[in-house]
């Protein structure tokens, strides 16, 4: 599988005539994957190889998503092991909202203060799955927006099938926190407009590569200002469906970010190098990341 992924990446870098022709010889890099669940156990056996492939494909920095106390601790650990390349978020996903007891919240405050942590979240509302009751989700969302305000760090937001409640809570807190990203945006034109109005950046994933579900989003891409458009894989989830050749594994990883960038650039009718440069600059601005030498 390693060999196939390396072959895939080198093809992506070298073959400007491939079926997704927007990828140029020197592709979109340097890129930043603003949402990778690298603490996920599917990466346990080969995490370093995944990072190496990311680097080879031009992904120079990554933000490792914390979605529970445990994955937040792991994300911070990973960021410590890879200074200036990996960063962490500190948060509790709405799926796990019932876990955010008073003690957990105290620990989350402690974790969020770490220098490696560049955002609070993943937090928000998910009424699609409702793994935690809605009241618990709302409570956890309020507490984490307060935490973002207290730490002065931006928020990493998740919303699914909960737009109205999500915006109502966001609006309540908006004067006090510094900004953030609506991660894995898959919404409507109206939802996009309201996120932009609230000063949020928009995280775009390989969802746009899904010929069944991604069409609407693809059409909205030109409406996202370049300085608000961020790229993410959300790996190991959301493997782009149109990778060619198809990877042997269903697991998504940061090396495929260049492909997402190419699809995104094509939808916006702009050179992938321009999209790469603007999204990298935007990610550094939103999360206050340091620059880094590429290669
Ligand atoms: Zn999410």
C-alpha cells in the first residue's frame, strides 16, 4: 500500500496530462492540511510514513484535530514531536458532548493553553447523528466558545443538520472570540453566506470530489473569497472518490490534499499554484502558524 501511495503521489507530481489535468508539474504546494485526525488508530501502524508521504506531496504543515480529551492529548504529543510542522486543536466533538463534565472542561482549559494548540475544537453541533442529546451538544458548544474567547484562540467548528441552532449560539458568542473555520463545509449558498458574514473561514475537503454529493459544493467554490478558503483532508475519513488510480485502502491521508487542491482550483478556474498559495497564507493567518522552509 505504501508503494501504491508513493506511486500515486509521484504520478500526481509529475504527470500534468493525467485525467484530472488541473494538476501541474510543480503542483499546489506548499500546502497546509488544516484538519487531519492523525491521532486516529488507523494511523497507528504507519504514522511516520503517512507524514513522509505528506511532505513528499508538498503538505508542509498540518493541524491535528482533537475531538475528545484523549485525541487532544495525542494531538499535542504529535505536535511536540514535530515542531513547526504539526499543530493541534483542543476540543470535544458534538458526538462526545456528554463527556464534557466539569472535570473534563477543566482539563480541556489546561490543554487548550498549550503552545502547540492553535484552535479550540472540534466543537459544534451534529443533529445528523445525534450521538449525544442536543441539549448536551449545545451546552458543550457554549462552553468551548467561551474557552476560545478566554484563550484568544480561533475555533474549529463542526456543523451538520443543525445550522439554525449553530448560528444562534455562534452569534451569542461572536463578539468575544477571535474567528475560526467552518470545517468540512458541505452546506448551501445561504449557509456559506452566513458563515462568511460571521467572519469564518471555510474548510473544503475531498467531499468536492464526490460526483454524487459534491456537485452543489463545487458550484459554490467560486463564491469563497481566496483569503477565507482553507484545505483539509479530514483523514482518515472522506477519501476523495475520484483518485486515479484508486488507492487500495479506503483510508484518507494528507498526501491526497494536492488532489483536493487541484479539483478546487479547477472549479474556481484559477491556477492550482495560486489556490495553493492563497489557502496556505489564509491558514497561516487564521491559525497564526509560523512559516517554514519547504523541502
Ligand atoms: Zn467534523
